[in-house]
């Protein structure tokens, strides 16, 4: 059995409430209790094993952020105790610990020391912080000139500059753009593979399911459900869609979709910053892009419209029977669709050194409106296994916008659902 990284035992938190400022002054000067307690957490108990991922779910005001602050020792519980093993890196309120008048670099040094890193560790980590945040010369500009997305880039880069024993994230990733979110999720996955314990708070139920092993659902400051992540997420969804809160959640989901679009478009800002390139070097994917069926450069399409994922491959050596492949993923890295020339029954033959070929995969975007990432590759399949001659991961972004045919509310796939209401005994055929 694994050791416990976090142990929360019967934790409660109450805030003092005064009927007036006079009552506050009365208590302060005369030491006469003049307040009532407002409990925001009561009787919270759970344990998180080292190296696992634990999710915290709950509506706004359920006490999630307060609980995280107690776990991080940013505030003290009124009752109960919390024990955390190892160094903690927490990404709570955006810009927490930052000063608007100091530069990004100065804030990184200060915030890093608040996380328990010494100056030498921070100086060694600074090149990686700069590279990961990818905000260029703004790193030496005052923080007040940053957008919220840039602040999140810097905060995440500092919090994860050195792999922590426990990583705590509270909704901060929702501020960043899709490309940076993908890069963050990749770092989280890498940390988890190396043994970091993850405590993750999000309103995104699907992200909780993908990342976490277990979860807790807080409802008005108490534990409503605790256990395996899927059963807890189901309990949370039943709560959301069982009353007035369901109307709020549904309106938020609809409002977050992109506006309907029936035309193709190209948005130059949709450029991935998290691309990875590797291969044996026997071939080189020189460029990759999205096209409409008419050959126009696009990256924004209406849901259901066909689009072509294209890439140009130049062979550096003679290659027989190469396999061309592609994959489309969610912003969290979950595979939505992948295929290759072998599965599609295409025999490309062989290619000589310095020969170039344009590879075109045509797909139909029956997807829920969101941003998706694309991979492309060329590989060799042998009896001993497969090896990529060239591969580009997260090389393109496809923005799917809502259209008249959009029927999906959650999940990446749009299965073109239809609803019919019939009298009992009637046939739906």
C-alpha cells in the first residue's frame, strides 16, 4: 500500500460574522464574544496516496478554494488537521503572491521562494521558466502590463519549475489559451509519471475523469460523495442536473460555445506553442497545415464541415513502404481520432532520397465546438516494431465552431443526436 501524501482529518472552517461594526469593536476592545460563526467547511476527511491524482468537485461557494488554502497552510482550520508530506507547489488564485509593480522576473524569484525554492535553485530554473512561459521580453516588464493569460503562464511556469512532491491546481488553467493548456497538461502528465501527487480542482468533469483516480464532491461545505472518480463525477452531475443549478450549468455550457459559423476561416493566432518534433531523420515533415476542399488555408470550420489535414514530407534516404499517419486530440491530449495509410488500405510504394510528397487526410468535423490539436507522422513498420522517420506532435490547431447541425453538449464527438417524443406504444421508425 502506498504512503499517504495528504491526510485531511475532520477539517472544519468557520468565519466570524458580526451584526455591525460596533459589535466588532466591542469584541476587539472588551474581549466580549460578539460574533456568530459561519461554517464554510465541516467534517471534511479524506486521504490521498502518494503518486495518485485526486479531484475536488463542487459548485461555486462549496468550499473548494478554502479547503485548498487549508491544505497549503495558507489559512488555518477552525477544527481538525491536515498533514501533507513533501514539498508542495500550489497554483491557487491567479497572481497570488505577485506584485503588479515588479517585473515578471522579479515576481518569479519572489514567488519561487514562497514555494520553498532557494535563490540558487531559482537561478538554475530561470531559463526553463522563461522557455515554458514563452512571454518573451515581457518577462522584464511590470506585471501590471500582463494579461490574465500571461500571468497564468508565469505562475504555472514558476510553480512547476522544479518537480514538486505535491502539485495543487485550482481552476487556474482555464485562463490560458488552448495551446498553453495543452503544454500544461503535458507537464502534469510527466510529473505524475515521475511520482508527483496531484490535487486538482475544476468544473470540467471530463478533465477530472481523465486526470484523477479518486475524487470528493463538496456540497455546501460538507462531503456529499467520496471515492472512485467516476462515481463521484456521476453524483456531481446528478446534483447539477437535478434542480435550479442545472439551468445555470446548461446556460454556461451553451454560452461558452463559439458562435455559429458556416464559412471556413483562417485565424493566424491559432498557432501551437507546444509542438514536439522527433524521428530517425530518414524523412522530414517540412510543413503541415489545414485546407478546405477547395484548397484554401483554413483552421476554423463549422461543425460537420469536411477539412483536409495536409503535410509535406521530404525523404532524405530511399524508403520503401512508408506509413503516413495522423491523429486529432482534445486540448487535454485525449485522442479523438487517428488513422494511417495501412488501415485505410493505401500502398504508397517507395520514395527516393530528395523526393517530396504531399500527404492529405480528409476528415469530417462532427465534433463539439472547441479547439483540437493535430499530429502527423511518417513511419516504418517492421517485424521488430514501428519507428517514426519523422513525427510532429501538436503541430496544428483546428477550431470547430458551432453550426446549425451541432447537437453535442459535452464530450468531443458530435453523434448528430436527435430527440423525438412519442406517445406510449408508438413506433419511432
